C-alpha cells in the first residue's frame, strides 16, 4: 500500500529523518514509534505531502507520489490527522466532518449525510449539531479522526490520536480504530501509548534520531535491545539483561 | 436563530425597505446617500467574501474598485463599446487583476499580515501608474461624456440608477447566501480556520483562494463600475485611493464579518456616520475617516462579530434556537 | 549612462546616511515583531505624528529639531506603551488579524486626524544648518545627514546594549522566546510587551527628529517610509536587529544609486515595486514558516 525508500529530510544541518525505509501492508495497522524528537512527525509530513523530502521516495499504491502536493495525495486516498487538534471553529461537528466528506460528495445533502454516517462510526452522533469548539479533548480527537475518515481514505495516518486521553478514553478509542481497519482502511499510526501499540498493531517500526532502527511484531520490538537502548539510553539493554539474570 | 437564517431575514427586510424609498421620497440628498451606500455595500461584499469567509485580509481592494471603474470607463470612451457591455468588461478585468494578484501572492505563500501588506502595495502601484499615465487621464482624471440614455447606462432619474445598484446588491447577497451552502463556502471557511487541516482533507487551498479572490475582485470591480457610471468622473485617488480599501473593509467588520448581511448593514451604518460627521464638523477633510478608524478599533475590541453577530446573540438569548 | 566614480561614491555615502534613518524606523518595526510577533501597521502613522510634533515644536516653540529628541522620544515611548498596554493588547484578544485591524484602525485615526488638523499641504522647517556641508574633496557631505547617521547608529547601538546587557533586555528577550515560560518565572509579559512597543515608538520619534531638518512632512508621508521599513525588515529577516541595520543601509544605497538613473516620481513607484518583489520572491523560510 505505502512504501518509503531512503526518505531523508535535512533542516539546515540537522538530519531530522535519515534514509527511512518502511512499508505498510494493505489491511494492517502499522505502528511507528520512537523517542521524542526521533523524526516521526517529519516522516509523517513527508508521507502526507506537507514536507518535501531532501531525498528518497514515497510510493503509494504503486505510484510515486514523492513530489505531489498534500491535497492531491488526499484525493488519492491518503488521510492524516494532526497531533495538535484544531477543529474548524465556528462550525458544528457535522459541518466540520462535511468539509472532509465534500471531497467525494460535491453536493451538500450528500456530504452532510456522509458526515452523519462518520459521526456515528466514531461515536460523535450525540454532539453532531453542537459547535465543534465545545468538544472536550477526547471529543476533538474523535472529530479529527472523523474528518479524516470522511474523505474515504485507503490509508489513514494517525499522529498521536490517543495522546492526552485518560485510560478509559483510550479504551473507548481502541475498538473504533479496529473497526476502521476492519472496514478496509489501512492505518499507519504514530503513538506513544504503548498499551495501544501492543494491542492494535500488526507491525511496528522504530525510528530513533531520524534512523529506522528496528521493525517487527509488537512482541519482537518490545524485546529488541536496540529499541530499549534508544528509549532508555546506551547500556540500558545490558543492564536490563543483567537485572533479569539476577532475578 | 442560525447566522444564515438571520442574514437572510435581515437582508430581505433591508432590501425590501430600501426598494420602496424612492416611492416615498424623490429628494436628491436621500437618493445620493443611498446610491453611495449601495456602491459601498457592493465593494464591501467583495472584500467580505475574501476576508470574512476565506480569512484573507486584503488592504488593497481599491485595486479592484479602480480597475472596475477605469476599465468600464476606458472601454466605452476609448474603444467605443456600449457602456453596459463596458461595465461587464470592467468587472471581468477586475476579476482578472484579482486572479493575477492572488496567484502571485498565494503562490509565494503570503499569509496573514504579509498578504495584507502586499495587496496594499499593489493598489498603490496601480494608483501611481494611473496617475502618471496620459492614456488614463493622468492626474487630471477621466470625464465620461454626459449622454443621458438608457442604452448608455445613464439615467435622467436617480431612482432608476438606485434601483439598479440595489438590484446588484440583492444579487450579490443572494450569491453569498448560496455560497454559504455549497462546497465552495465550506472550503473557504475551512481555509480560514485551519489551512493545513483543509489541505489534508483534499482541499486545493491555492485554487480555492484564487477563486475567492477572483470573485471578490469582480464584485468590488462592479462597485467601481457603478461609481464611474453614477458620477461620470474618475481620478486615480478616487479609483485607487486608500479610502475605498478602508471603507470596503470597515463596513463588513461593523456589519458582521463573514455574514451575508454584514456588508449592507455596515455600509448603511458607515454612510450614516459619514453624513453625520459632515453635518456636525463641517467639511473638514479626514474627519469621517477618523471616526471610521475609531469605530474599527471599537468593534474589534468589543463586538468582534459585528452588528449581525450581536443580533444573533440576542436572538439566541431569547431562546430562538 | 555613465557617472564618474566621485559621483557614484557620493551617492553611496548619501545612501548610507539615508539608510541609517531607515534603520531606525525598521528597528522599531522589527523589535515589535520580534517580541510581540505582530506587525504594527500604525508604525508609519506614528512616524508622521512624530514629524508633526517636531514641526510644531519648531514652528510654535522655536525648539531645535535635534533638541526635540529629548521631548518626543520619551513622549512617544509613553504613548507607545499606553497604546499597546491599554488599546492594542486588550482589543486584539490575542489574534493576529485583530492586531492588524486594530493597528490599521489606529493608523487611519492618526493619519486623518493629522489631515484634519494640518490639511494635506507639505510642511518643512527652516534651520540655519539645513544646507551646511563638509568638503570631502570629491564631494560635499550634508551636515544634518551626517548627524542623522551618527545619532541613528548610536541609537541602534544603545538599543543593542539595552537588549544584550541589562535586566530589562533580558526580560524582553525571554518574553520574545518563551512568553509562557517568562510569565511562569514572574515576568509581567503585558508590561514587557508594552515597553517593547514603547521602544519601537521611541525609535520612530528619534527618526522624525533626524528627518525634519532636511525633509518635509505631510499627513500621508509615513506610508512611504513604513513600506521602505517593511521591505528592509523582510530583507533582513523579521525580528533581527543586525538584519534591519544592514538591510536599511543596503536599501538606502540602492535607492540613492537608482536616484542617479531615475526621476523622483518613479522612485516612489520603485519603493512599492521592490516591496512587492521582495515579498513575492523572498527565499522561503527567510523569516520562519509562519509568514
């Protein structure tokens, strides 16, 4: 579905992302994790067309989209959410979602109907005619998801869609994300909430200091010494190993 | 009451009331006042589409007012085109100039204050050029020959002209109400509120902004064309001067930014204030603009959504959902 | 057209001196932008107001324009402080477009109040030293412009010293970088914003005193200057003080050299065209992503 090859982004002298190669299989939920400042958001921005890579390629459904603008990629079926959720203020929840729905449904009636459908799917139906600015953080996260779903994407890029939620809100979101995947939409998600990654993802990629350091199933990743070191610092894996041996 | 409903009711009420004024009085001062208010309302509608709906604050709408005015006048005087057709030609020219300025500015990704500044500079460039070019009448200005015939877009009765201006305002108001309920309108609002989010949802932000700017410029150009046909005289400061950029901006802000009724409400309010200041203070230059500036600051500070927004709040407080 | 090296050299010198006054105006603009992250649209109107203040000081009270620095600089500092603290800040409710509209409103008010008070005539003042000059051998250097150069550079240096070496400067820099953080450690952000705005206003006030001996004033004169200043600030990088000074000297020299080739009426057009070109062609990200 999606492949990046040797994707690299320099900001001045800083290599935010350095030769990142990853592939996302259709029908999966793929996780992208890494310590803060690893370059996850930059990688996302390059996949969705918000940043142009310094070098490397992005291939979506077999076609090279590396230099294509963000809105064209959205039309191809790449949807993304933003880490900082900002609903279109002054519009209701329904109108917010409709902005996304208009992409495939130019008529207002159809777009509003589609918006209602998506609101049902993500559990925003009760608030559908409330101003979006009245939503709680959890509500805003759902709205962010709903807007992206409304463009009827093939691939959904989720940027920390669970961040800032409390454990019970996270528990409520997990089945929603699974139902999205079961509906045939491939998901690539950046996430810090490990519990979610472990329970949702089929494959996890790990990015540290701009470099892809590991990939595998969640279980494999959790045991990978390189990953542990990336998160906890050099030598951490050995110390952990030693601690385990002593125990 | 929702904003669109309120705008519809308010617009229909105001326009209907305004339409019968010539039946009640034929006083020149009243009709002059109203024709001018309609011209201003039209210019304000153009600005409001771009700023109120799409969030791009132009400080140079005089450019489009001037192109509409000069375009119409020059097409009939120099090319011998029928004034009605020339009027439409002026509108089209204004639209084209809007598209070009928009394409240049948005291609360079000028947002916020930078867009405001660059539009101001474009208007000033046009003002200086027109002022210095003999073909446009230079500093002496342009006098459209008086030849009062319907075919010439010149009328013996002020009422006739007024009704045409009023009809144009009604048409544009209707257009705005329609736009509010289309994909185009939704996209403009999305761009205003969060450009990146709009882009992620497949909105071609550049193209939508250009569309908005072209339409906006054409509407303000129509105001310029009307001005030329009514006063039959233009100079660079009338056509391209900062006064019209300012009034086209202050009116919708007072009336209600991003509402279909705002420009008309604001234009009437501004005109009244201008007349009052002249009655009280006499013909001191600039005194009306001092008041407009003050009003602008006060509205932003205390009544951000303008008159329409305030009425809406009142309506809501009364329980009318 | 060719000019002798002496004439070109003289034009460059003149450009540097004009540029130094531009620098002062641009400094005010860039300082306010760098700290408050707003564009003060009333900057030009404030300059015009200060020039009229100098004019009145001379015409009514016979005060020398240079001596007026001692009057208008503190006066405009106070005015700027008050405007930001009690008008612009509260009215803007923290939104960029509101700041723009509020400062536009202020500029309309100031400009047209001056128009109402002084009408649209251009006015200048007569000082005995207006035409005195130094003989450099190959050219004559106008003394008032030399004074303008010296004072401008001195003010820029003082401003830099203030920002770099004093506690007040430290507070300003902290607020510029991290307003929330600054608030947390007990800096009164609103106060610092207002002080910065006041400093910006004081800069144009000094510029006005330096301009008046050789220049004229009319109610709309500020616009031309402020667009030059915007051009400089965009060229030099929004918020950068050295950028503003270097940009100003550069623009001054370019303007002076082009004055050799073009007539006066086209020069005004040139200012706007250059401004447009700089904005349209500026390298992306010259002043950050949030343009």
